[in-house]
C-alpha cells in the first residue's frame, strides 16, 4: 500500500475543515472498502481523515422519523430493537450483505459510499472509465455476468453492490449531508446516480461534504416485507439480483407498496412503475406478474448477463409473493 | 484536549533541522562507516517522517507503539508483536482467517488500519485460553475435528466465540449464516458447526 498521512478528529467542524483544506484527502470510517481499494492501488489518497470517532452513532425514533447516524455500524443498525420492530426490511437487507465481521466494521455512511465490485474497476491493468475516465469499459464485451441491465451508458455498466442501500431506497429514506456551507437533506434515491458520461462519480455527494445520517419515515411495512437476494452461494456473496419488497395490505388490497432492486443498476433501482400499478389492486400473482413485466421495458443486457432479463421479473414476483405470504 | 490528535510528523521546522543536521553528520562521515550505517539511517528516516504513536491493548496487555499509517492491524499483530496465531489468508476481507475481536466485536484485522484502533482492546487467538486451560471453543474444535490443515482455525474460533456471544448460534442454519465470513477450504464446516452448537448448548460463556 502506498503510504499516506493520517489524522483523526472527534469534531465534525474539524473534519469538514480538514477535507476542504486538503484536496487529495479522503475520509475513513470502517475502512472495509477503502483499505481494500488502497491495497489494490485503485485509490491512492495522500491523507486519510479518520472520522470514526465523530459523534454520529445514535439511532433514535423522533416524531415518527427514524434517525440513524452515519457512523453507526451496519450490525448495530440491523440488531437495533426499534429497527427490528418497525423497519424489519432494513434489518433483513443489511443481514443479507457481507459477513458478520464486515458488518461490525462497516458504517451506514461507508456502506453508501462503497465502490462497485466490477472486476475491471479493481484491476488497475484494465481499462475502466470509472477508475480512469476515458480509458474505456472492459466490461462491455467482457466478463459482465454481474453487471447492470437498467440505466447503463456507453461508458459504464457497473452495479452498486450494497444491500442496505436497496432497503433504504425502498423505505423512502432521506440523507442528511453537511458541507462547508451548512446542511442539506436529499432523498435517498437521489443520492446515488446513473453513470451517464461521468461514471467516475458514484453519487451526488460533493467534495468536502460529509454524510451525517439517514432518516426513515414511519410506515406500515413491518408485516408484509421481504428482501430476496439471489447469489452464487447462499451467504457472503454479492447479489446477481436482489429485491426489497414492502406491502401494506388491507382486505386483500394493496394500499401501499415499495419495490427496489440491487444488482441491476449503477444505483439502487426503485420500481416506480410497478409500485403505481400495484397500488389499490388485489395482492394476486397475476397482478405481481404484470407489475414485474412492465419494469422490463427499459432493460438491456450485455451477453453474459442476459439471464437477468428472466431472473429479474421472476425475482420481483417471488419477493412480492413472499412478502404477501409472510405470517 | 485538542480536537486533533496524533497529527503525524510533517515537515515542521524541528523536523527539518533534525533532517539537515543528520545530512551534515553524514557528509562528514568516512565512506565505510556511511555504508555500514546506510540501512539504519534509512530506517530512522522512515521513523521520523512516517510513523505515528499508537496505544492499544492486545490480550489485555498494554502496548505503546509507533506505526506507519498504512500498517494493518493484522500486520501489526504478526510482524511487530509476533502474535502469529492470527492468520493472513486473502488479505482482502474475503476469507476471515484474520478474525480478531476489537472491544469484544469480531472484525477482519486485514481491513483495519492499526492506527484506527487507538485505545482499543484487541483479543487474538493467543488471548482465549487461560493458562494451560483451553477456551471451551478451542476444546470443542479439537473434540469435533473442526479442522484439517488448521490455517483458518484461529479465525474460525474467534468468529465462533463471537457468534455465540451475539446470540446467533440458535440453530445449525443460523450458525452457518453467521459463520459465512470464515472460509474453510478443507471443508470442515459440518464439524465446525457441531463444535459451535455444543459450546452454545452447554452454555459455556467466556
């Protein structure tokens, strides 16, 4: 690993001051992705600003909004009593990702900031527009079994690897962000971005900004929910396709529904069309099938990931069915 | 207490003076002596400009160390403290061979920078037994033949102890899921699960 300078602080103001002062610096919290990227030479910061001791580790339910500090560990969120009781889809999504060790280390903010696991992004001898703009995309026409089918561009077909983020996208979360000019709050679904012609940017966080935390409004999705993850082994593998499904069913009719997917796009992929189709309809297999089908209009595969065109609608139907049938 | 702790050595005036006086000393030294001292001088340069202080406990023993920021907790344990029980498998957080406990929680030591563990208490496989008496999990791994080559075993055992402590060892399926971060290429999985289940059922806590 190329050496770097290191500094730590317990104060938000100092952290923001430092990141704005030093152009080649980067924040480190859990480090589970960043340290790996630095070992591989994919990322070579000159200075790390350790924010793991900043006071952003609270989980609180205030006025029907769940607030989660950005430095809360993934396992602390998944195991939290309020999260388990009121937002169990989030617990299920988090526990579908990584391993127990990594979930103890990884933070909420860090999980959001993790980079794609596209093998060409990790291999510094290969072209990759995300790692090195304008160098080309080796995944298009290469090994692209894990890659995106929605929202791709000619420059990048990588996917965002998080499970937690798929759950947060489904649950209408918001992201609180601090910067030199103060605070701002954006929708979680607007945090990550599609590659377009600037795939080097994973999200809309500006240089010098820091994620403060996540807010999730209360909902009625603690009965009929499911996080379905399809992967090459039964645990500890990235998703080929994953679906977060949440239903509020009254008398057989779907009064509210949320659907989001992982493993299919450069960002957690919210299924707005399917949601608006299902709202107010009966929770039947026929309706689930129709909802899944309409989402496939914009899908485009790249050879090795052609199977996702079939797997995605099946996964949507399966997740909705498991959510509906949850006792 | 200042908000910023442990600012590493930069090119402060004091450092510059140290550096330049060292150069002066070198330029006045006969060539043979200089050659002999070359390596040591290099090391001292590295110390001056790159290492930062680190205080932590390993198996309840306090250490006051000086490390480069790029040193992982795994390399610190193995290379500097010579605690080689913790293994380096993939070095990328994919195999779990390096699993240790940091303040009681299991982590991958290969993905943790040592300097981020300031003030923490690290428990390694060397810290599990009390004297000659094995930890119940160590004894159960032997009883159930929970290994063949043994390379993943320290990580498996550290993970297994945490798995029970976290309350995730209530069935074989749950154990498999919560032990999935520890890969065993010999395939001793069924025996590992048996060992964990027995320790869990006996209610042996430590």
